[in-house]
């Protein structure tokens, strides 16, 4: 038996499963049958590890039993199951123990319940096919049919994550249900599946083509940068307008409640009263004059003003409501921009607070940005975290600036009930200014603001994107169908039609793009997501932080990673991979021989466990088992940047030359910020040397 005291501990935070409880830490793996796996708050044993079922009711707070081997029909056990053999029951017990106590242990009882039912169906499926679940990898015809035990795309993503986590715990568990190459192929099978009765699978969430993905991100970033460059002027204009309303109506509350046009500070009075209004400060001129005074008229004309013949003028800036529309635009831009790098759902984005961005320091890669917020799962995790990219910092800063402005227009902002809310408001705060038409003006709320769909944002802000650029080309559809073979949506996807964007598409596209650098020609995507790949690897694979990461995001990202791996296996049949150690190596001869044949031979060799393949920053790796050097967060060892010979297992992809050249330039700039001889300087030097070695080795 393996000693497990330092590895197998419960990851859930439960009152009756504190670190001092017997059920908190496994004494060994597997534990003895009489080990108490469930205790109540008083320390009484509820279930032993060897029992026919585990009664998790004390942990879950409501009835919950995990039945390992029982013919269950109806309400007693929830989902219907069938009896399984003693061998499969043993394997299931080991698997569930690893799911709870292993390195990637489940942190939520609801998630455990769903994951158990999912893996139990997999075991039952193996039983029906007369095989043991630990031997599933030997029967590709069987595991390629696992779509039958999953109900929808989300459960398939979740199954890929479970299989991946069990693979990561292979050494402790003693076996893996599927190896990485098989999980990759299964992810591709799932992606191509159209299970009956699964509405969301009938037409899978579309993959946004690189051209449109980059164009929209660039336009959003341009809008954010323009705002931040004029932030002080915008804030001063907002304060001026708010003061004008308070002056005219006597108080902020009166300005919010009354709508007398005669008192509006930017509405021109009649000829009879205009002189008096100007003298008393009740008329401040048109808002166009105010916008010019604060030097933001051109900014508003660029992004929100009505279309006019000459876009270089600012004559379209005629209404104060355009100012409100501009601030709404900033929120509407920042929200999907952040989502593109966090893969959050729109409801999760709408629930973010102003203090959502934190930085955690990693000893290898430095500060890692983390978006913190409340999830929208059935059982919310109030400390859910999304490791992300430094690119989100500007969007958080811009949205925060808008929120701070709007908090100054909250009536009675210093009251005890409002003070906490205004000090840390929703990141995407709705309009509070008295000149807006919003029902939330003058108020601050503690609940999630409603979030417009991506399509609504595009329709509401016509100057954000060029409609002609958003029209699909034949090349766009080729890219989209590469990862969404059954793309249709009742004719919505066709050449010449505008791409129908959605937040779900952002999530799926981002997850794929993180790992698809060798499959995409768009270098800008690789540069944008480089940090995200590194941070995901450190945070998820290396267990850098003990904080809980959003589970749905992890399932989507891991599933996308395996789907890309399957595509990379196919791409390896092309003659674009070279070995940095030279073609004289016996292993490279084997790989090279297979790369000249078709994909079936490559998969056949992988199924016989003769070769393995996984994607890396420089291309691929054919090492058997895990690599301690990674190949993603650091490429020094792969290409000999550490002074040694290049790794003989590395396969360098010529298609990544442009990306690596940009990476090299980035490393050189970073190195200038550190003193020679420091650890960071020397680490960057190894990455620089590796990039240069790669460029030399892959040169024609």
C-alpha cells in the first residue's frame, strides 16, 4: 500500500471534516476497509471505506448516498444504475477515493454527486461491454462510444476533465482509465458527436475564426485605450455635468426625481429667459460645447455620436445622453474583453466587483493575474477564481473608472447601507447619473446587473465594429468548421452574413486558441494568449495556488486542450516537424517514418503504445510519461537554451517560426528590466537562447 498522508487529504471545507477528523486524511492508499470515510459533527462514524455505500448526508447537509454496487431504481439512490462485477466495483471505489482525496480533489459536494453519477455510468458501460474499467484504453471501439453515457456537451467536457485528473493521479491510483492520446481522440469524438435528445449538441457552440477573433479584440482594446488616455478629462466632464444638475435642481435627489426640462443645465432656454439663465448659471451651453471644453468631443464622435458625413468632425455630439451611452459602451466593451481571457459566463462577468482583480506571485513566472468572483452554479463558490492574462488589467481599470464616476451620482452614498456598496461596487455598474433614462439612476444595488448578449452589444453600439468586416468569408468558415464540423445554425453561418457572436463562443474559442498555436497562422492570437497558457499550466498542473479554480472553466479548458491535441496529431502527418537532436536518432526515424504515412498509422502506433505525442510551445514532444520541464512555461530544455543539447524527444514545428520570433523579442525586452546575474535575468537568457536555437534549427 502507498503512504498517502501528504497526498490524499480532503479538499472540501466541511465542518465535520476538519484537519483533526479521522476522515480528513487517508492513512494509506487504498485505505483499510474499516477506515471511517464519513463522520458526523460529533465524530461518530457514519460510513466505513469498505461499506456498500457512503452516506454523505452529514457532509452535504441533505440526503446523499454514494452506492457502489446496487441495482437502483427510482428515488432511493437517485439515478438508475445496474450491478457491476467485484473487479469494477473495486476500481470504482479507488477512482472515487482519488476524486475526493487525490491531488485534484473535488471541492464541492454537489460536484462530487454529479461526477460520481457520471463516472458510475462509465463503469456500467464497461461492465455492459464485458471489460474492466481500468482496461478501457485497450478497447478503442468501446471508449469511442462513450458519448452514449453523456447527456450533453457540458457533461462531456466534465468527463474529459475527470479522465484528465485521474491521468494526472495515475501514479497514486495505480492506473489511468485512458492515456492522454486516447483522451484527445475522445474529445474529438465528442466534438463531432450529435447525440439524439441533446439540444445543445445538435449544433455545437461555434469556434470564432481567427480573423474575426483578432479584429474584435483589437477594436475593443482600441476603445479601452482611448478611454484610459482621456480618463481624467472624462471624469472632469462627468463631475461638471453632475454639479450642474445639482445646482439647477437644488440637490442630487431632486435632480434624480424631477424631469422638468426647463431646469436642465444643457437645454437651451427660451429667448426671453436665456440671459438670466446664463447669468445665474442655470444654462451651461449645449453639451456639445461642454464636450469641446473638456476636449472629449472627438472621442465621443469616434465611438458613439450619430453617423455624419465627416467622421473627423465632432458635430454629431449633440446630446448629454451620448455621454451616458459612451460610458455604457466602455462597460459593454470591457465585459467581453475580460471574458475572452477568463472564459467566464456572462452572468459571472456581470457579478464581478471592483476589487475582482488580484495578483499572486509565482517564483517562476512572476505575478499571475486572478479574477475573483461569485459563480452562478447551483451551489455558488464565493471564492471562485479564474487565472487570466495581464491584458484584462486595462479593462478592469477602465470599468472601475466608470463605476467610480457613477458612484458619485448615488443618492445618500454615505449612509451605512450604501457605503459598503459604493466602496466596492459592481464592476459593471448600471447608469446612476441623473441625465440617464435608466431605472437605476441615483441607486446602488447589491445584486448582479443584467448583462446584454454579445449580439445586443454589437447592435447597440454601431461604431464599435465595421459591419463589412464582420461578414463571413469562405476562409472564415473553413477555420470555424475545423473545430465545429456540424456548423449550421439554420443557415446563420454563410458567406456574406455577419458572424453571430455569443459569450459561449468566446469561451470555447479562447480555450481552443490557448493550445492551438501550431494549428493557427494568426501569430497575434499566440502572442495574446501566451501568458494565459503559462498561467493556466502553473495554476492547474503545478498546483501553484491552493485556492479553488472555477470548475466549469477547467472542464472547458481541458476539453479544448485535448481536442487541439487530436488536431495536432493529425497535423503531425505533415512534413513540418523536425527533431532538434537530428534525424540520426532511432526514435526520430520512427516518428519521421510514421509522419510520412497517413493518420491511421500514427494512431495505430500510439494505440500500441509505441509512440506518444503532446503539444508544446515549440511544437510537440514524444517523451513517454510526464516531463519535468513542461515545454510550455519554459522552453529552455526543449531547444538547449540551458547550455545542454536539445532534448531528443522534442519535435520543433516550423509553422511556429513567426510566433517564436515574436516571443524572442518579448524576452529580450523583459530581460532589459533586470540586472545581469539575477535569477530572473539568467532564466530569461535561457529562454532567449532556446528561441535562437529553435530559429536556427528550423531555418530552411
